[in-house]
C-alpha cells in the first residue's frame, strides 16, 4: 500500500512538473493524422495507455472504419469509450453516448447527425465538435474515466442516449443492462462477441444535473419498457433532462472489467466538476511523455515551417506509440479475464491490446527506452496471459486470444527484455513460457518441427510461418544461451535456420515447398492473396518475405551467392514494378516503393539490411526517402494501418537516426536522422543526445560519427552504449561516404 501511495505521489509530482514547464510539445501533435485513408486511427480523448479512449464514431462500417472513425465521413452516430488504434480489424466502440435535442425515435441502430470538420478539434487528451444540430460535445479523460461536456441550444429538450447495441463490423452485443442508480447516476454493462469472442465492460455515469426521466428500450425493436427482464436481451437507455438554459451538462463515465461497483470507483479519478482542470491534467501527462524525446531542427533565427512540419510528424508518431497496449485492470490491479475469472496482478497493472505481429519489430524495443517502468507491467501482462491460457499471447484483445496473424511474437519481446536484463521480469518463467509457445500443438508448429519447415500442403501461410518461427526460435536460443541451457540452445539454433529450407537458389526467393520436398508450382513472386487456404504468404508476397531473416542477414546474403548479389537483390526490391498480381491481393500491401511495402510491417527492417553487408550509405538513402514519402502531417499521413503504434514507432526511431533492425539483439542500426538534434531520456535520468551536423534535405549521408568526442566507426550503437548517455554526433553530407561502415568489424551483428 505504501509503495502504491508513493507511485501515485510520484506520478502527481511528474504531472505538476510538466504543468510548471508549460505545454510546449503537445502543440505539435495532431490526432487527426492517420484518421484518413487506411491509417485507422481515432482522434478522441485519452491519456497515455489509458483504458478510456473517448472518441467519435461515424456510424459507417468497413475496413477503413476499424477505429469507428474515418475522416472521409461527415456524420457522427455517437461517442463511445473504447477504441482500437490503427488495427486491421474493427471492434470495441463500447458504451456509446449520443446527445440530441429530444428523444430519438429511431429503430435503426445508427442515429447519425451531420457535422463539419471545420467545427471539430482534437489535441492530446481532448476532443470537441459542434454538431449540425447545434450541440457542442467536448471530451477529456483520465486513465479509467471519461469526462463529457455538452452544451445544448437554449430552449432545447436535452437528451443523452446510451446505445449499448452500437457496434462496428462483425462485433455484436450479446447482453447489456442499464439502469438508474439514483437521480444522477446511471449504471450498466455491455457483453459482446466479435474479434474477441468474449468481452465484458462495466460502466457507471454520473451527471452534474439530476435526471428528469429515464427511458429503457429493447435494443432490437426500440420498444420502451418499464423494466428489464432476465432473458439476456440487450437494452439501450435514454436520459431526459430539464432545460439547461445554455449551461454545460457534465458527465463522468467510469469503466471496469470487473463490476459496476468498480466502475463507480473509477469515477473517483476525477474530483470535482472542472472540465478544464481535467483537460489540463491529461495534457500534462502527454507533455511528460513527449518530453522524453526532444528534437531540434537546423533552422534558427527565423520561422521554421519545414521544421514544424517534421515536428508534427514526429510528435504525432510519438503520441501514437503511447496508445497501446491499454490498461485493463482497476486501480487496485484487479481485472476479469475472458474466462470470467477475477484476478489481481501481483505487482503493477494488467494491460491488453497486444498487436505483437506488428509491434515486436519496433514499438516494443522503443518501450525499453521510453517506458522503462510501465514496460515491466506490459511484459508481466504477457506472462499473466500465459498463466491463464497456457501459451503466450499472439493477439490479446480484452484478454481473449484472437490468434490473429502468424508467429509467436511475444517471444522476441520477452527475449529482448531478458537479454537487456530488464528488472522485474522473471527470466526462468519467461523461458518456460517461450518453450510452451514454441512446442504448441496448434498453428502448424508440430509440422514445422517435424519437417524443418512448414510444408504448404500442411498449413496456410507456410512461408510466412516458417521464416517468422525461425526468427522467434533464434530469440529463444539467445535466452537459452544466457541461462546456460546448452542443449536447448543447439536445438533452437537449428530451428532458427529453417528459413534455408524454403530459399530457392535458382530464382532467389523464399517459396512454398510441399511435404515431399518439391516446390509449389507455378511460382509468381508478385502474387499476393487473402485466401488463407492457398496463400503461402500472409499479407504479402515473395518479395517481402524473402528478406525476413533479421537474425542472419549475412547468412541470407550467402544464399544469394554473396554480399554483392544480395545488395543487387535489395536494390531490385525498391526498383521493380509495384504491380501486385492476384485477384484478391491484400489491401495491407500499401505504401509501395517497388515491392517494398512500407504500409505493412514485414518490410520495416529491410532498408536497414544494407548496413549488415557494408553499405550503410544505401540504408541512409532508402530510409530518408521512406520518411519523406511515407509520412505526412495530414489526415492521410500514414502509408497503411498504424497498427497500435508500429507504423509510428518506425518513424520515431528512423527520424531520430536509428532502428532495431533485429528487434532482439540490442543493437540500433543507423539510418539518416532528419533533425539537427534529438535528446533521448535514458536510464538514471541521463540523456543521449544525437546530433546531426550540417543536416538538411540534401545532406542525407553520414560522413563520420563521434561518440562523446571520440571517433566512432560502427554503423550501429548498442542498447548498453545508448543507456550510458552522452553525445552521438553525425556529420552529414550530400554525397555518400562509402568508406564509413564498410569494414566488416563495423557491421551490425549476424547470427551467432
């Protein structure tokens, strides 16, 4: 208890410190970036990693409304409290509230009101919109409580509709309840079935004015009822209020996965009724996060419009890296999992929304720097999932295993933590969990072990699964070595080489192979398909997956016939036609430069592979081009799904000048920084300052590097070196220095 109080006081002191310093960085964040196109982000109010994401829903459906909102829409159907950021599947949007001038006589599940984007505003921790019906809705939040403010036109009949059957895509309400606890408190819950088959969320809403009349409706027929029955039906509610005479109506909505009583407790996170004070508190929390990485541009002494453009991209990306995973437990650490069991974390909080196929590549390694304390809870949440389900999570949503995407990529995240000696994580327990996932009976794992690759006639996405399992197994081997388990180390190093079974030397691609050892024919490296029964590549084709060997880049180069041949193949990836063949090519293959697809995660390490074979100048060239063409400061600013922070994490790393091309080897490969200076807060309240001398749009190539004033010849820096703090200075120029990083002793690590 004492420790909990200390943590609360420490957090409060940090918030107050940020308030004293003033909000200097949140002005660069635009939550609308990514809400257009295929970005799938939401613009609403939340705090870093908060349980509440209070955001508008358009009432439209489809792939581009996975977050409930897309900038192309011009209507709002409600403001709900749970949203997913940048995913490829649509779910949540639980506990939807919609204001109106009078009761809503509408049996259709989406009551939509038009609005104009010019009357809409969003900033970290805040969202507001003036609807065409004259109602202004504003929102802010704490970790577990949303704060609403509504201003109705004078002489209107204020109504709030709680639409518990609101849903998007394939989500559906299984059961809901809503009732009036007292004259100003509404309580209820929503159980739903969707991407996560079991979802339970409890809520409690407290208003600043007493309720005039409460209406209960059958959600299917809109029939008004006197009371709810016990047959498991879903219900909606509408609240009538007396004329507010133009004064604001305020409402706090607390959430819990455990019970309505816990949701009522969550309301206590907001003391008093000052909307502005709550908003400032949310902004201060965001300022504290953004201050962990402070950037400067080269222009001084004049208006820096180009620099502001880059800062908007950078700080919005950093903002997006703090939206997932999200809190799932109450303030006391208790939560109800998908099995219906109420549990409590031994220490810290429970998190959910683990998009691990995406985030293991860049976001989770970033957390080891930007979230050293919170990351312990995140890692232990994965282990709690293992305790409850017998396997590590693949894609955890509301603590339910969606089994979405390939690989068992909690492994590299946990391996990275063990190899970096992260405190508060039990290495032996991690290793036990890794072995269970690597030897499971499902997801093609047993055939992968039996044949040394997953045969195409034994499972779908056979090439993707093989190369991704091989990488995960390399991570297990590294942990086994650290723990002194020699036999396991040898076993998993052999499995880590499984990718070689699918490399066809004659054509230079990874391709499908049957159980009898024959290649699948015909073969088209440009072919991509969403048909999981026949496709050998998940959300990609042979061009992208041929390069997924981040743990043995030089081994892959050797298979091509040497480094020169490998470099030529890399060059071809970026220069061949961007045409994709196949009638059902996945929309995730976006942001194409040749066949390099930056809009999807399997490509994210590829530009950095040049550095592993002595051509870092080519990495610098490619990375700067990707930054300039794939990231923009408008609503369509991302090349593909933002994917719970991974698309943004790539930008944060790369704009700062480096990237963990192998996410679990503790090395950050240099690229081409866009800022003249980046100050990164590291362990012990120290800072690593990355300076780029003579940096400009033309000067994209590293000429030389010094670390704390001493010449530095490596084309990467280790996590341990970065954590020491200091000054890393890169001298930039318009022409490549082909000698820098050319010596083999300066290359990033290959396979052991």
